C-alpha cells in the first residue's frame, strides 16, 4: 500500500504541476496521472477498485461543502436558475441523446437511461475548474452551479427508476424503495436539525480540534452511509448533511476542517477515473469511441450554449457555461452500472458509454483552458461597446497622465492641490465616466496610439506620466514618448523589478515600482511595533531602500540571467546585514 501511495502522489505532483504550468488547471493533471499509471497505462497501479472506494470520499466531501454553502435564502434566490435552466438542460439534452441512441440501435428503455445519464455533468470537475479561475461568482459560474445542483437532485429519481424501467420493479417493491429513500432523507434532515448541534456542544465545540474534525468526518460518512442503505447516491446524503448545517454556527469551522481532506481525496478520485478508463477499447474501436466523445461534448455544449443565450447570457458567458458542463458525470458510472445489473443495458454498451464519459471528463479541462486562453478574451473584447475617443476635445496641459486608474488618480489628485493642470487618457470608458463625475479632466482613448497622445497635448507637455496597469502598454507608451516627444520628461509605473529593468533598457530611469514605497512604509510601522524607535525604523528602511535601488542598477547588466540575479541578491543581503551589525551598539 505504501508503494501504491508513493506512485499516486509522485504521478499527481509531476502531472498536476505540468498541467497547471500549461494553463489547463489541476484536474487534467490528475486524470492524466491516473491514465498513465493505471491498468491501461504503465500498470504501476492495478487495484483500481480499492483506490476508488477511498477516493469517493473526496466527492462526498465536495458535496458536503456545497451543501454548507446553500443556505435556504440562497437556494430560494436561485430557484429560477436551478429548476428553470437546470431542468431545461437535463430535459433537452437527455431527450436529444435518447433519440440518437435509439436510432443507433439501443431499445427505448436503454436509450432513455443512456440519454439522461449522459445529460449529467461532473460536479467534481466543474466546480474546481471554475474555482481555479475565480469564475464561480460570475454569471457563467452561478448558472453552471445551478445546473449542477439540479442534476445532483435529478440523479436520485433517475437511479431509483432504473428497476422500474427495466421491468423489475413492479408493485409494492417500488413503493418500498421510495419509502426507504424518503425515510433516509428525513432521518438526515431531522437528525441534523435536532442532534448535531447538541453533539458539537457535548464534545466541546472547536476547543477540541481533533475531536471536532473527527466528528465532521463522521457526519459526512455517516450521512452518506445512511443514503446508501436506502439505495440513494452516497453523495446525496453528504449534500443533505451540509444543507442541514448551513445555518449553524459551526459552518465555517466545518468547512475549514473538511476542505484539506476534500482537495487531496478529490484528486485521487480523478486519478481513479483516469485509471478506470479502458483505453484498450479506444484502440480497438478508435472511430466509434472518438465519434462518441466528440458528439457528446459538442452536442452538450451546443445545447447548453443555446439555453444560455435563451436565458439572456452574452456570447462569452454562454460559451463558458457551455464548455464548463460539456462532459459526462461520475453519476453516469453509477446509473450505467445500475442499468447493467437490472438488464436495461447490455455490457458492451455500458463499457463504451463509460469510456466515452471518462474521456469527455479528460478533454473537458483542455477545451475549457484553451477557450479561456484564446476564445473568451476575444469575445469579451468584442462585447465592449465601441466608443470613439474624445481626446481631440482636450486643450494642452503641462502634464499628460496615461492611465487613470488607482495609480494615476493619486498623481492627478496631488497635482490638483497645487493647481497644476493635466490631461488624463484612459482606455476604460467606465473609469473615465466615473472620475469625470468628481471633476477630473479625463479622456477616453488608448494611450498606446500616437495620434491620441498628440491629441491630449503630449507634443507640448513638460511631463508624461505612464501609469497604465499592463506592463507591455507601459513600455509601448514609454518608447513612443521618448521618440516623438523628447521635450517631455517621462515618469513610468513599474509593476515589479523585471519591469523596472525593461524600462531602464528603454532609456527610462524615472520610474516607481508600484508596491515598493507602500511596502517600505508598512515595514516601518511593523518595526516600530516591535519596540524599535521611530528613528531606528526610518534608518533601517532608508538603508534598505538605498541598497535595493543601487542593487537594481547594478543588476541591470545581467537582469535576464537568473543564477547571477540570485547570487547578487544573496550578496546584497549579506552586505546589508554586515552594515547593521557594524552600527549596532556594543
């Protein structure tokens, strides 16, 4: 077991790091790691089932955390998205795939199970995928979450209906299963409502950290076991337990305790999916499997895109929403397994469907990552209203400020206190409109355009301040100013040390690293709080600033040589330490 754990962790570290570095997120890395070391790959790990049983705890904890976030007020506010958009996605996608499967030779009963099983998307993939890119709070993320929530709820009746659809669940037996399911849900909800808070108080709350964590894990696993005993998805039990505790005073502590386990175990779950994929079948039937994967991903994406636009999403938002939920679901594995056991689907069909779902889960992060890198930014840029520049309406001023965000506004405010006029140029129309309401003279336009720089008076200005947030734009404007407006002194914003070196390379020596001075001021306050006198703190910070600025100049000759930079920084730190030791009182 130790050897297996070493192989799992090593594969995860290597491939997840590579996947993140390439911009595809961590999920693809876990899936590839599982495929590489699993039975269809290098066969370093062959006991997939034992790993899958443990790794499914990650899915349970993910659903538990989702439940913790779903307070009743939030669910009520999302009801239209959950039941409207979510219901439409499952119904339309399931119906389309059902018809296609039937015409491909599957009986209507099996085709329906295939259709609605493939209509589901992977909560375990989509939520981390969106969270990594901080998209959960935007429209595409909220709508994706709503659809996933509906799918998780819909999976319960789908799995319960399998025996009935297969003709093996007639009479009292079906009603007995329904009563068992309702009883399990009631037990979780009522038990959570009346027993869990007293339990936490009895163990001493968060004062006993280890016992509190163990209790949290017991709640997740216990609720899942109760759901499983009633033939419900285990994840539904964990989700219900989270919903029950969403209003409790222990919500934040529970989330903090469960999340570390959830992250690693969820990674193992993705690896188990990669390991379980029968890649040999893909080699035996490459055209069939490839066609199935392409049809599933593109078909689900096209339907989701259409539903997103119908709901009023922009093209960029609808694209994100569509690509996020375009893969198959881990619940599909459960549904197809139940259908196989009930005789509703044949073994070869289930094997192909399972592989198609696994491969769709594998390529989904790739498609989403490529879209976020190349397609989404272009769609977002096209969505911005095209507004003609009004820079030609300006009158000359002694100062031109290129970029009037947080950085440029501070410069402008100080100039106004001294009665010094300036013209500000900014490419964000909302930003320009906002500062104009406060009386600032700002014009809309791209400061990297030479004609607009001339329009705001750069040819007669004494000073040009380049305060743009994008460092490439800073360099562009700086070079234009030095070439075409030599009478003006150029002051530039440098995002970091590397940007400062690029400015020096461009011939600019008057620049400010944007967080350097504020960091030094904060450090001065920290030193005084540690019983240094204000004079000592100022002297320490001043010495550091002087040495750091000199080091920046000294390092310019080899700023693109990392080993030399590292050695130079170490030498400078040692020199500064020696200086302070020499000045210390004996």
